[in-house]
C-alpha cells in the first residue's frame, strides 16, 4: 500500500504549519520549503481547509494556520480525509467483482484487518506527536 502524493503533501503541509505555531504561513512559503508548485499546495490547503484541519485568511495579515490544536489532529483522520481510495483489492469496493474466487476467499478479511490495524496505529498519533521537538529554525524557507 502506498499513500498518494496528495496525502503525503497534506501531512507535510500540516507539519510545517503546526511547527510554525500561531504564526500564519503562506502557500508560497510552504511550496518553497517543500520544493513543490504553489498550485499543488493550493489544492492541498483548500482541501485541508474544507476538512477542518486548516484555517485560511485572506489579506495582508492573512495566511494559513491550523484550525485545531496539533494534539487534536489525528494522523489517521488526515489520511482518511485525503486518500480517495483505501480499497486494497477490488472486492473492497463492492459492486461487481471480476475475481473468480470472491465467494470462498479469506484474503479480503485479512487485508481488511491489516487496513484497520494500519489506520488504528495512525489514529493513535497526533500532529503534536510529529512536531514536538522540531526546531522552528529547520523550517525556514530557502532564499
């Protein structure tokens, strides 16, 4: 299983924003720090805002901040909000399945348990667990 680039960027945006504390940051700063296009970051920030993880404010004193304290943002919740498809195999999606052994296969249950364990592990961690101890000096935008 591999998380999408979108989810990876979402987690990195949240980490960067959380490490800056209450200081708003801009999409440009986040994009420059992660060396990613501003358009990619804009899409991620928009999605995280809609999902309630980020607050955005326009204008001269505007920018991006966390909408919740880092200790209230569960990593599993972010992954669920950003991953479009957590179906590990075709039969997870429901509907018509081309698999010929679907009626007698036990793999679906095993993979389902593994996915639940994966998400439960992520649910056991918060954004605060990730950013505690990160020196803010390491989060400076390259010149």
